């Protein structure tokens, strides 16, 4: 009588640890996200002797120190989303397709968003607030784990290093376009005295918003 082959022993994967609901943080639903630290300053308001408030970045959340370059990251990532949003609201959608594959007639109701410079500034500030609050909320959720885990420090440093490498890669990818915009801006100086007209011409040529062109020129200190 032949013996049956022993079956392979398989180790069952332990079930995933369920994530705790965010509403468990302090019993609030939704949880209260820490705000920037606010302080009042006398004599800087609109009227003599009045007060105004200014916020300054926090340095920790529930005892967990914040990265020293958090505000720099906030501006960078919110800036990326701002540019994407700005382009989608100001650039005709048919211009994103290759030549001849889309046309204005497919978007009969489209029109450029009528937003003032102050309005755009508020949009960018709001995006920065959203990014900052999301980071605060993540730390609030995992504060106890981060304080207790011996692996927290190298893990966070690894994440920061990955973020730095990602930022450098994106900067390198955008470098040729930025260089071409700056070159074209210098060329137009000879024939087009008005900066605003140069911004408009370059924006049309490169398929980007005037504000994007202006930011590139300002960063290169060409004005």
C-alpha cells in the first residue's frame, strides 16, 4: 500500500490589525485637529493702539516633534496642487490633447475662472492649511505608537529622505521647461518692452498659465 505524500504545511497569515476609527481620538467626531499657535501683538492692527493676531508653526503634536522642514514641505506640495488646480481652471481643456484630437466645440460651457489675485492667494493658503492639518491629524492618530516604537526614528528619517529624493527628481524633470521659458523671456525683451505682454506670449507658446510663467521668471530673478 502506497503511503500518501505529506501535505505541505502552510503558515496562516495573521489577520491584519484593524485600524482604530479617527473618532476614538479624544471622543470627538470628527477629532479636533491642533491649530497653529496664535499670539496677539499690540499696535499692529488697522487702528492706533489696536491688536492683531499672528500664528506661528507648532513644534510638536502630542509630544511628537514635527519635522523642522514641515512648512517647506507644506509650501512645496500645496504649490504643486495649486498649479494643477490653477491650470484646470484657467487653461482650456481641449489644449491638453495632442493637436487635432480635441476641439473647443466639445466644451460648449467652458470658461476661464474669474478669480482675483487675492482670491488665488486665498486658494493657495487654504491648500497649505489642508496639507498641514492632514499631517497634524496623522501624527495625532499615531502619536502613542511613534513615542513607544524604537523603529520610529529611522522610519521617519527614511520617509524624509524619500521625500527629498522625490522633490529633487521632480525639480530635475521640470528644469528643461523652466530653462526654455527663461530663454524665451530674455529673447522677448528685445521686441516686447511690457513684462505682462511677455508673460502672455510665453504662456500661449508653452501652454501654461501666465502666473506659472511669472513664478518661473521670478524664481530665476529675471525681472
